[in-house]
C-alpha cells in the first residue's frame, strides 16, 4: 500500500523529527491541549464534604485501551471531583510505571484519576485521537523515555507532557489522520490477534500431542487398562505404574540465610536456580542462570548435579519442570529428583511432568492456603512407565513433533513482529506528515483483507 506525500515540506527545527508539511505548525502540546495530573491517594484523610469515588491508576492504561476491570475508590473533595472528572474523548497518559503509555477514555460513566495519570483534554477542536497517535509514535521511538530520564525512576509529569513538541495540522486534517489510523491499525490489530491466537493453538496442540504420547503411547491399537488414577485414566496394558517417590530421591532446595546477605548472594561461585529461572522459557534444559552464590552461600545449600530433573513447587508458576545442564544450587521454591531410577528416562519424566502442570495447579488451587507442591505430594505423583526402549521412541516422537510446532510458532511470532513494526511505521508516517492521507477514504472493497483474516482463522483451526 502506497500513499502520496505532501506537496511541500519545511525543516521542523527538531533533529529527530526532520521535515514536516509546510502548512503544519510545531509547538508545545500545551498550546492545543490542557494537561491535568490526578490526585494523590490519601485514604485516611477526608472531610465531611468528601465523597468516595472511583479512580483510575496507571495500571488501568493498557495497550488495547482503558481497563476498568480493577477500579478502586478514594475520597475526593468537591473541588477535586469538579476538576478531575473524566469526559469521553479525554486522553489518559501514564505519569509513572510504563511512562507515556496512553489510551483514550471513551466511557460515559463518572470516573476520576489518581496522580499516576495525566488527563489531556483538547482545546479549540483539536483531536485527542490524533494526539494519542502522536504520543504512541514518540513512545515507540524512545523519545518519552529520554525525556523522563528512564535510567532512574521515570515520571512523565504534567509539565513534561505539556512541553512535548507536537505537530499541529489544521483540526480537520488532524481528524482525517486519526480516522485513517483508526481504520488501518484496526485491520493490523485483527491480523495480530489472529496470529497470536494461532500461536496459542499451536502450543495447545503441541502439549496435547505430548500428553497423549506419555500417557497413551504411540500405538493406537495397543490394549489398555485402567490406571486407577482418575486424572490419568487408561494407560497401555503392558506399562507399569509407579510413583516418583519410588523412582527417585525427591528433595527440596534451600536458600542461604539471612536472605539478601551480600556475603552469600550475587557471587561468582555456584549458579543459583530460582523459580523464575525454571519458568522463564519453554526449553527443556537450563544451561545458565542470571546470578550465582558465593562459596559461603553455596556451602549452606544442597548442590544439584548436572542431569538432575527439577520442578517449581510454589506460587502461581508451580509445576514447571526443567533439566539441569550444570551443577547448581536451587532455592526452596524448587524440588529436585536425585538418583533417578535407570528404568525412567529423564526426558520422558520431564515431558510427563510438563503434561501435568495445569492439572497440578488445579489440584493445589482446590486446597487451602498458599499454593505449594510439597515433597510428599510430588513423591506421590503416579507415573506410567513404558520400557526404556519405548520411552526412547516416545521421546524421539515428541522431539520431532515439538520441533515442527516450535518452528510454526517462531514463524507466527515473526509475523506478529512484522505486523507490529508495520503498525508503528504507519502511525509515525501519518502523524509526522511523511504521507498525505487528507483525501483517504475507507476502501469500498475489503475482500483482500477479509481473505487474509479468513486464512489466518483457517490456519488457527487446522
């Protein structure tokens, strides 16, 4: 898709912006918009005239719009209520956190803002939607991070927002640009959504293939028997059934004390495995860690040898296995399977535990207290046990299938990145005047795009 350029340009005087259309003005944002910072949260301070009202935080400003799923309340004075009430069409810009993330408020209900949010409101018919795309472009280019000195605790204060250099086409042109970008980014977002959905379906199918292989085997005609375990169901009749407690020494990691002591942590002696290290990616093996313990810290902990199977045992990410490729210490959120019986191949055990992750989390959630897979529970996990030869065949099958699905996922992720880059480039080109969309109209025939969406949907369902 190609677009015309403006007939005449001039230097903007801003190095990173370059040339802009000659008819555009470039001045501070405050000359076309008001900027208001929300109220500081003061839960225990109120007067008899204050009212308890809903407010938005920076966390409510999300890439796909304003999230009102978690709205809290605070006390506000009549003056605050008057000054901080949102109107449909206001632009919300994050003051802290992910500084500069923005979204347009398009709800009719009464809502107010806390001091992690700037409210930007248009003056003289200027377009807040055009400004939204301008702020989006600045954030993508890293300009806002530079402005806020992101190397320290960043704050995109109302004063900084008001001072942002902003191009001002005439208001009719602003609305035309916003309308064009609404249409085109919506199309790209639809394709991104379909690609992400495809990736998730591929991951689900990959896991279903693995789960079937490690619990039912590869021969669809083999006689089956009841495992006696409700969640496991039938397994091949010639397979044995055992428990991890019979096949290995199940032991929990441990953390040096006191926690955070520099004489124990952040050393260079022994790699330090945390739950975050185990759950950070989907790879089978753990080859390195972000941090290490000192010799003194390591001496307080068990050393898990290379080739040990590990599993995360606590918190929301419990039940994720990993195989160590290095000698390492592990904290108390990790359980290791030492002295694994030779009748159990470590990668078969890994894939079996990976197939149980969601099941384990659900079983733990049905209990009470902090989610935790203690060693007694892990020892009691039943595992079907084919012969070592059949385990090897299953592992080879899983490796081949996983490689195929992983390649498809990588292709999907590359497509998402390309679409996101195209979206960002289109926004930047439109709001900086590199393309002229004043005469743009939505295509009467969207069949080509509809075909792209249908193709993505078919791939997702295949």
